[in-house]
C-alpha cells in the first residue's frame, strides 16, 4: 500500500475529493495496524536482554493460507527459495489440500515469474490458477497480515543457538498452527474486510471478489 508524504498527500487528497486531514488519519491508522509490535517486558528495574548467538544458518518458511478453512500450510527449507522449490511447494500444497482445483494468489517475487515455470503452470490449468497482485503492492496480499502475526506470536524477541534448534521450533509452530485454524480464520477475515475498505476508499473493485466467486474454485483459494 502506497503511503503519501508532503505535497504528494495534498495531490492525492484532491484527486479523491477528501481532506488532507482525513487522508493523514487513515494512513496513521493503517501504519499502526501494519507495524509489527516491538514491545516486550522485563522485571521492574531490570533491562530486557536477548542473548544473541550470532549467525548460525537460516531456515526459510514457504506457506499458504486457505481462505475457506483457515488452514495454514507451511514447508521449511534450509536453502534459498527459488522457482524449483516454489514448484515443489505447489505440488505439496495440492497433496495436502487434497482438491482438484486451486487458485493461488501470488505476489511478484522473481521466482514466481520464471519463463519455464510460467510454461509449466499453463499445462496445469485443469487444477491450478495463479493470480498475481499488482506490482509493488505486497499489502494487497492477505497473508502479509498472517506473516506479521506469526512473527509477533512466535519469533519476536527470540534467538536460537543453532539452526537445528530454530528448525525444531518452527516445526513445532507449524504443528500448533494446525490446531488454531479458527483463530487464524478470524484474523484473516478481519484482514479481508480491511482490504475491502481500502479498495472502497479508492473506488476500485475488490481484487479478490472475482476469484472467490468463480465456479468450481470457490472453496480452495489460497494466498502465499
């Protein structure tokens, strides 16, 4: 979502027929909601400290959220995410969801747009449709709210001694998320409603409505 400053905000306000004060207030509310909390707690009189073990490796999480059921599907990898691993994740997702029709809402990451992958996706149209959001608009993707929530709920203000410890922690997290689908569904429903309000503010049709209403694809819309 674009955030405007200085003379730019005055131009935008004129274009949409709203006051500068109203647009600034809307942006402030958006920024407050968008920000990952950096608060923590400590005993009175003591400074909060997090032991840092240095850089001992990374673990990437590829995930998708199913809008109809509230289920989150995640795959961990110690390697960088590329197009080949993205394709494998989609096939894993098909197996996990156990459906013959999936709409996958994607952002515009470079590994989503590889030519060989696009050719492969066209051969899978019987069960897979990839829908890409506008460029440079990550906040249009509902799962961004979920990523922020996961960081706040699970990984905020923590550091792990080894890559193995981190991977085990994330594995346990994924197991727990399978039992929190109702909570996730409530979280994401509020996010979808927020997005509807944003699109209404700009007098634009809601980008997800056509996807959610397509025959045969209505129940298995996933966002990643």
